[in-house]
C-alpha cells in the first residue's frame, strides 16, 4: 500500500489540501532566469552567464551557488540559496552537481506558502515506478502501520 495525500500531509506537518479547491498554475509565471535573480539577488548578467543546458533541462551549477553562499553579505539570501541547493541536490536530484529548473519552480511556489506535498508524492511515485521496472517489490508483506513507521523514521 502507498501512503495517501492525507498521510503525507500528516507526516510532513503540512496543512490539508482542500478538496473543493482548484489548483492551477498562474499565467504570469516568471522565467527561470527571473526566478534565480529573485532567489539569489544577483544581476541578470551573473545568472545568465551561469545557466547551463544539460540534456533537455536548464540548470545552474552547484559551484556557482556555493560561491554565492560563501561570499554574499545578505544572510536571508544565503539561507534561501542554501535551501534551494538542498532541494536541488538532495531532495530532487536530477543532474549531478546542478540545480534543475523544476526545483526553482517548486522553491518559488514554497515562498508563496504553497504546500510541497503533491511534488513530493509525485517524486515518490516516480521513484517507486523506476524501482518496479528493475526489481520486483514485495510490498504485500508490509502492513499499513509498518509503512507509517518506516516513513516517520526517514
């Protein structure tokens, strides 16, 4: 059994998602460059010079963000860039040593108090699907209570 949205919200201590509310993406979404400018506080030239194309995804190298964390005087921006780096390198890694454009989209939404639970659910299902293609999982032996214990101890 897979945890439900309600169980994830309980595990992550996030407010419940409203069933009768329609969630959609705003029409005036900032570009990847503009989001990085907003998060890092750096100039457009600095951001544009560091954006790389990796396969079909645009991303920014971790080294550029690390240098900014170490040398930037604004503490709030340092914390924001560090949090973005953790999201990109640990929670949603896609390209080794780079922070993907999709991660900046999520990070930008978090700043507006949007819950990350659906994104985490989607990433969990994607990972489980990849595992299922390569290995046969034995999920029938684990009870729902055991799953909750496992997930709470992560």
